C-alpha cells in the first residue's frame, strides 16, 4: 500500500500532462507592405489556469520582431488559428515562430518559415 501511495505522489508531481503548444502550420500573405501570418496551434487548453497564451515571430538571430497575445483559452476550439500582420525588416527571407503556454512557458521548438522575395 505504501508503494502505491509513493507511486501516486510521484505521478501527481510529474508534469505528465504537460504539452508544449504545437504549431501545426503557418501561412503567409503579403498585404499592403506587411506580412500577415496565420498561425495554427494545437494545445490541450484546460481553461484560464492553463492555455496557449501567445506566439512570437523571431528573426534568424532570435530577435523578436512581433508578438501575438492570445486573449483567452481555446478549450473547445482545437486546433485554432490566429493572425498577425508584421512589418518585417527589408531583406528578411526567413523567420521563426514560437508558441507560449501560460504554465509551461516558451516551446523550445520553433517553426521555420521561408519568405518569398
């Protein structure tokens, strides 16, 4: 019985259900001199206590070019897509997008997007 209690405590303490927000896809369209990014994210949002709460656009050096705040959980809308228009520096040919979770922080993985000249 004691072993079962210890095992249960370990399982509850471990981040067994922690999942980074996953970027499933990105579409890009150039409109009026800006790049519009439509980013599709999958994350097991549980409510206001744990949800994908943003994503950022980074240049090749890791500098943040833009940030998209996600204003609420998407518990019943998975995956979901949100957009952001960004004025990129001249000559930018590649960017990276990274998602953020309100509990687990920034996803270590980025989604690479190659831009057309």
